[in-house]
C-alpha cells in the first residue's frame, strides 16, 4: 500500500508564515509580471479593515499559496500566489514607512516581515530579477529607482490610505489573514498541481457570490432561517433573471451605474454591505424579498394585484429592462406608503413616454437610469425635471415618425386606438414592404410601371407610422399584400377608428403616407407628452457621475471624450487623467474646503507634502496633488470631489466615437 505523498498542505497565519525562519521566498523566472491594480488593492485593504474590526475568532482567508523547496539555500520557490503576496508586502512597506518614527515594536515586526534574514539589503520576497530592483527600491523607500512601475503605483495608493492613527488597525487586520500553504516535494508535478488549482470549472456568478457572502459566518440554524424565509423566495420571484435583479437593485440603491465585468455586481454589494450580522441581515433580507416580489411584477405584470398598475406595467414591459431600477424603487416606495398613487402613476407614464420617444428617435437608454434614480431621491418634481431633460422633443419625434421605421408598432397603434392590449390584432402595411408587380394604390397604375425613384420612395416610407394600421387578425390575413382598393373595403369594417379612416382615402401613395404620418404624429405627442420642464439634452451628454470607471488604463483612454461641460463652460478634455488634474485645480480655487474634506476623508489625492517619490503636481506651495493613480481611481476621485462640492449635476462628458466603442466592447 502506497502512503507517501509529494504534497503537504497546512492552514497557516499568513503574516506568521511570511515572517518565520531564515528563508526567503523566490518568484521563479517563468512567472508573469506583477499585475494587480489599484482596484484590487482597494478591495484587499477593505477586507483587512473589515476583519480588523471583528472579534478575535474571525479571520480572513486568502486562499492557497503553492510553493516548493527548490533552491540550494533552502528558500521557497513561489509557484502560485505571487500577486497576493507581493501586494501584501507593498502594503506592509507602506505601513512601515508611515510609522517608522512612532512605533518601534511595529517597525521591528514589519522589518522582519519585509527584509531578508540573510541579507539586509534584500527583501524577503524576491521577485523576478527583471523587476526585482524596482520592487526593492519601493520597499526600501528608494522610489526614484522604482518609479513608473506597478509596484510604485500600488505602494503609493496604500501610503495615501494609511494614516498614523489607523496603523494599529491595519496591522491588526494583517495579523488576521490566513491561507493554506501547499508545499511540494521533489516528486510532485508543479505544473499539473498549478493547473488543478486554477481550473476549477465555471467561476461563481455574481448572485452566487452574493448568496455565499450573505450566509457565510452565520450559524447553521441562522443560515437555514435566511435561506428558507428570504433567499428561496427571492430565487422563486426572480427565476432566471436573478442576476439582473441584483444589478438593478444595486443601481437604484446606489444611484450609480455598475460597470460590466465578472464580479462587478458582487463587488458593489460588498461595498454597500461590508458587514452582515444576523440582526441587520434579517431587516435587509426582508427588504430584498419585497423588492424581488416587485421585480416579479416587472417580469410578469399580470402577477400584480392591482389591475390598473398591471396594465401600465404590461405596456412598459414592451421596452425591456433598462428602466427596471427606477421602476423598482417607485413600486417599493408606493408599497411602503412613501409615495402616492398619483405620483406612481405619473412616474410610470413618464417612464413609458421616455422609453418610447427615445426608441422612436433611435437613442439608447444607456447611462441615463442612474441619474434618474438620483433625481428621484430629491422628490417627484426633481424626477420629472430629470426625465424631461432626456426626453426627445416633439419636433425631433415628429421627424422620426415621418421618415423612420416605427418601433413597437402594435403597442403604439393599440394605445392610439385606446386599446388596453393589442391582442387579436395584427399590424398591416397599407402599401406592402415588397409590393407585387400588380399591386396598385388605386390610381390605375401598377407597381411594375412605377419609376425606380417612385419605388424607392414607397419602400423608404413602408415601415413608418403613416403606412401602418392595426387590423383584426382574420382581416389582416386577407389584407396581406393586397392592392389598396381591396384593403380599403377590409379597413372600412374594422373596429379601430384610425384604420377605418384610411378607407376614406381615394388612393394610397407617398403623399397619403406623409399626410397620415403628420396627423398621427399629433396624436402621438399628445398621448406621450413630454413635461415642459427646462432644456433637453439632445447632444448625448453623460453626467459625470455616470461616466463608467474601468480598471487599469484601457486601450484608447486618451481619446475617450470629445469634450467636457463644466458648469456651462466647454472644456476640450479628452481623458480622465487630464480631467482629474483640471478639476482638482479648479476646485482648489472655487471650492477649496470641499477638496480638503474629500481628501482628508479618503486619504488623498491632495497632501501637505510630497511624501514619496512619484508623479506630483502642485496646487500651491503647501499642497500637492498626486498624479500616480490608475484610470478608475482618478475618475472616481473626480466624481467624489464634485459630489462633495455639490457641482456634480452641472458637469457632463461627451463620449467620443472611440469612447462609445470602448463602452460597447466593455458591455459585451
């Protein structure tokens, strides 16, 4: 019987494991470069702060670290775990440099962690030799040699976030990290084991991660309570749309867009609910359950108990899920008695008007919903104003109705006819989309005798409002592709007034189509009336709070925007880095107290001295702006400081062609 094993796995305290003995930890030459960005560092620091505040029985698990004893000096060769351990060392270096004048015992502990026991000129973690000098320069605070590296960027982030007063808390959190240390013997196949650890099938989806996060840390009895009373009803209410439910719930809760990407929804959930003990969880889970019931009504309007609301929601379902975050909150507040029936009805009508008008003119709903959710927090009048701003004008709608294909034709024609639902009716093209050679409009001429220009004119208008009628199914089957004189008799017997009116036309040609489009457009803009509340944003401007943050420096970021509108001023600002610098300098003149309070609360990006080597700019002789952040941090800081100053509603970006393409790629 074989009992030998080449793999030893032990659960260990991470800081104790890193600091122990006389060995160093070597990153082999085949390892990839260090890639963690500031977003990942921010998440790690948040986890450390959270576990620091818990009782001594609670730890934070980092996963597994795979190594082998592969050097002549007895050092460990790091096979898997380089990114996490390197980041922990950068955090420890930032902590050391923060307290080096104030806490000798902590300095000694951090030095043991960071410095090689056999050579005080080297770090205990030894990266690939191609970038070891940059890493060691950062750890030993000789950053002039480590500048322009990911090590320096992430170190600067940690340095900016840790104040001397918070240092004991960070150290307490670091000491509560643990991992599984997997050490390989000589006979182990390191590559096979590495692939096994990193090929675990389909990654958990956002809602699965949320489920685990909610339940982990509870007792078995508490887990069963939350699962049975709340989570299972949420799953039953949302079904296959549970992932969309959580995204829409969080958008309305935060008033911010959630960037696409794996774990994006889960990361926002964790930031919103950093701690979930059983007492807080019961209240929150009840809120989630109620929201899920309302989400079911959005997915299946017939399930809503009140017929008038069910009818209105059925109409809105035509336009998809773009406005679900706003509708969720409106229904939730009405359920709680916070808003009146009148306000809810008006909100649903405005939502329908907005969705339909934007569909008619061919403008997407991208990036407008979070701003509407934010406006709703200020009251119903603010919401009406916000919706009016992004609702296309009567003039623009009339032009589109006359010359562009009509979207959601059955819905539009049914509503204009006063039908609650267009079941039992079909949309008929008065002049067929592709007429047969013998088709006639009733003037004695047949299609085959039309000139090429005449045929093209008919085809161009065939899908427009003026050429469409709603007709009973049995009549529509006969009318399909028939000549106009035949259709006229069928239309005369229809129960739909607008269809009967067409029977009075002596002939059907492009002039008749245009005249009818004009007539029905009047009814359209009355039925879906835009609130007359201020200017319209017809230029596709995006509020600064809805500009999407992306991690790293995505390709094309230098030309993301065509321009920026800052409180009525037009700025030729193409990218987040440029805007970051300009906003902070401008607010230093216009709203200095807001910059100071924002920076103090967030640990930067303005400092009273340039405390480490890097990319700095000066605001004045005594205040310095650190410029060494990544894209996501810079844009987030711009959004945050503008909110602090109260200027965010007056700042917009205009995405360029490249920026729109980047957004589209990111959303796939």
